[in-house]
C-alpha cells in the first residue's frame, strides 16, 4: 500500500499538553494557529498512545473522509480524552453508529436519514416553536431573572429530541442528569457506566411499551421498519438523545452571549452558521485512529496511531475564513466543519439550524430587555467537558 | 453543466438541499435526487453544493 509520503518530517520531540483548552486560556487556544502555520500534524502522547493533532481545514477534511482512518474506539491506539485514560463505556453500546466504520455504519445511518431530511425538519418547526414558547412562558411567569442554561438552553433541545423520539416529558430531568455525566471529562468510568446503563434500561422499557402501543414518533417508526434489533434501537435512541442535547444547548447559550454583546445581529438568521463556526463546541468530538499508514498534511501517520482533528482549529483556518477570530455573520461560513465531515457528518445538523434560529428569534422578540446578570468576564466556561460551552448563564429582564 | 450524483455515497446530510433547493432534493429515503441536471442559471450553487457535500456524492462537469 502506498502512502505517498517519502521521507516523513520528524515530529516535535516534546509532547504538548492535551486538551489545550484550559481554564483561564483563550478559546480557541493560541497553539491552534501556531500548529496550522507549522509543517503539519503535531504529535503528542496520551494514555492511549501516540496521537496526532490535525489543525488545517484541508487536513481535517482529508482525515474525516479517508477510508484508511477509523472511527472505531475499540481499535488499539484510539485517542482517549478522559483524564483517567479509560475507555468510555458508552461506545460499547449496540447501535452506537457514530463509533462504527462503513459498511456497518451505513446500515444505521440509512435507517435514520429519512427522519432528519431538510423537509422533515421543516415539518417540526411548529412543535419546536411551541417548546421554545413554553420555556419562555415559564421564565416570564417565574420572575425577572434566571439561569438561561438551566431554564432554556438545556431544556429546549432536550424536549425537542425527546418529543421526536416519543420520550415522555416527565422523564426529562432523568435524561439531562445522565447525559451530563457522559459528556463531563472528569466523570469516572464507573459514573459513566452507571449513567449509560440507567439510560439503556429506561429506553428498553420505552421501546417495549411502543411495541405494544405505537405512537407518531421516531422510535415507533423504527420499530415498524423492522431493520434494527431492540438492543440496537435502544442504542440508537440513546445516541440521538445524547448527541443532540448538550451540543445544541452550548450553542444556544454562547449565541445569546454573543448577541447581547452585538445586538445589531439580533433577528438575522445568518448568525446561526457563523456561531457554529466561531465556537465549534464539538472541537474534541471527532477522534480517529489510522488503520493503515497514511500521510496527512505531509506527515506519515503509522497504523495504530491516534488522530485528533481539532474542529475549532479548522474552523479558524485563515486560508478558508478571513479574519477567523472576528464574529462576522456576513461571511459565508457554510464550509465549516463544526458538524464534522465525511460519512459521520452530523445527522442532526438541519434540526440544530432550525432550533437555533427559532430559539434566538423568539427569545429576543419576547424578552427584549434580556441582559446579563453578571459581567461577561465572570461567566463560567466549560473546560472540563468534551464540549465547549457555559456552565451557567445568569440573566435578568424587566 | 452536467450534475451527477452517487446515491450509494450520499449520507443524507442535506447540505445540497440547503445550498441549492432548485437543483437538489431528498427522496423518501432521505437520499439526494437531482431536480435539474443542467443546473440552469445556478451553476455557482451547484459547484458550492458539490464542495460542501461531506461524502463526495455530487459531481459537476462543465459542458
Ligand atoms: C450544535 C449542535 C451539534 C453539533 C455541533 C454536533 C456536532 C457533531 C459532530 C462534530 C459529529 C461528527 C462526529 C464524528 O465525526 O466522529 C456529529 C455526529 C452526529 N450527530 Fe451531531 N451535533 C449537534 C447536534 C446534533 C443533534 C441535535 C443531533 C440529533 C438529532 C445530533 C446527532 C448526531 C448523530 C446521530 C451523529 C452521528 C452521525 C454518524 O455517525 O453518522 N447532533 N455531530
Ligand atoms: S450534501 Fe451530499 S451527502 Fe448530503 S444529501 Fe446532498 S448528496 Fe447526500
């Protein structure tokens, strides 16, 4: 097999700290720009072994479309972000297709695609609008201040995906608690296991109920399609629940802060794509491992070495996005890789776009006096999660 | 211009439909279909859709 790489450039000797996103440091970390300008992917060591950090837009896209590179975390050398270095047990769930390679991945993806087309998501608009309005009604009824993460950003995507799946509303708190354990870097493997098992048990029961009494929901349609086993159905449902929850919530929260600082963009739907690019909340999500020797950006990556395409780095590549640190909704940001690239590119992306658009529009229309309750420097940013975002967002209104 | 698509590669992300709704649609299975293979006046949008498609399912060729 040919890799096209003749003489691999020697990698830097000293391993870099990982993750580079740390409390008190700017985001995206300044090293991202440094690495992009350097000779190619940067080598570092994690508990799981050698890992290559990939930062250029072109190289990130190449990694995410290369059939010699795998998304399967059970392969030796797959990067592990957890500080404990343990394998997150959530990946061992049947139906967890984000962690599968083609052709196995395709069986799941193809079953799900019809539920997330542009048209299907458009049909969900009234339901999403109602969920957003109800959350705002509740905030207005409760007083003149709130934590917007707790009362709006987290419940909206959670209610949207729960209603799509057919999960009863009453079980929302249960889901949010367990999901947060799974996405926190500091969770122990034991905590992750417990949360995973509780979620799967719950979904197993829900599927049984829907087998007897189908409703107008995604789980019932998947049961009717008959292509997935019950275990796979629980796994797929859990993936949808988790993948779409905190990712969207973090974008909503960060977007509100950005719009409060730059109110000239309120009401302009072009902010959605630029927010996705600018914050790249899923920077550390798309981990991979080389299955064969492969050349990326002029460096030879050996079979069994891990690859971390840094999505925020690619989305701040100044050869693709001029003045990347500027928040500019007028630029054309669509080629961002905030949703990844290749066969795993986010299945829920069109749902996200509609949710974000409706969330901002409705929030600022119905709460025109919305303001931060603390100075912006005091907002607590999430550095301990796989995802970037806000822990809380204290706001007030009149 | 000639637009061709490979539904075997399509992963249904819908980038093409968002970019050029007059040229692309998703069928009942969520996979890409071409509405106007000549691209008409939307040659630029066709090229953009091909560049954004995450799975390389869209090809555009000049006449
Ligand atoms: C702003 C919000 C979101 C962001 C930034 C985001 C980001 C991503 C990224 C980067 C990937 C690729 C992972 C990889 O290549 O390893 C992905 C995959 C995925 N996302 Fe999202 N996501 C978001 C919201 C959602 C929502 C709302 C849903 C649910 C409906 C969802 C469902 C999925 C699924 C199922 C996959 C796996 C697709 C596959 O493997 O084929 N995501 N997402
Ligand atoms: S952008 Fe590509 S993968 Fe997505 S629906 Fe269109 S052809 Fe399919």
